[in-house]
């Protein structure tokens, strides 16, 4: 790992819903200035947390299928980072944030992820 993967409607289930580790999805688009500012920070943090967290980006304006995924998950602005545990959202942050703030949010999400795993039942698709 250590990189930020590109997701779309074709690989969403495999990359996000079937992931067995904490997965962070960056709902973004290329006309969003705060999304563009967050990109290098997300790449740096992905490298620091490689093998512990999966980082995925979904461009919400790329096509209608990607928009449907965003709508399904209640995304109303970009950038939005949503944290997934075994296909279930367990947390979300909105807007740009500096690297150290992002790392603190991620560290806090590890606890929610552990609780999710402990209480988890199979997700019906």
C-alpha cells in the first residue's frame, strides 16, 4: 500500500466494501480547490500509514455512477473523507485540514475501527 488508489463504480465494492482494513475514501473532484490542496497531504499520510490503512479517492463528478455512490453515502460537499470498516461507514470529516490534524483524526478512527471489528456481523450486500 502506501499509495492512494483511484476508485470508481467498477471497483468500489472490491476496493472499499470488501476491504478488511480501515479504508479512507476521499470523495473529491478536480474543480474543487480544497480537494486539490488536500491531494499531496493525503499522499504523504498514505505513505506514513501504509500497510495499516487503505486510502481511496472517488471523483464524484467523473460519471453518474460515481455520483450515485456519493449520493448513497450522503456526500454533500467536497472534500469529504469517509472512514469504512468492513464496508460500513464509521466516521466522516468535511473540508480541507492540515496534515497533523488529519493524522489525529485518523488515529482517533483506529479506535472506532477496532470497536467495529469487535462488534461486527457479516454485511449483507
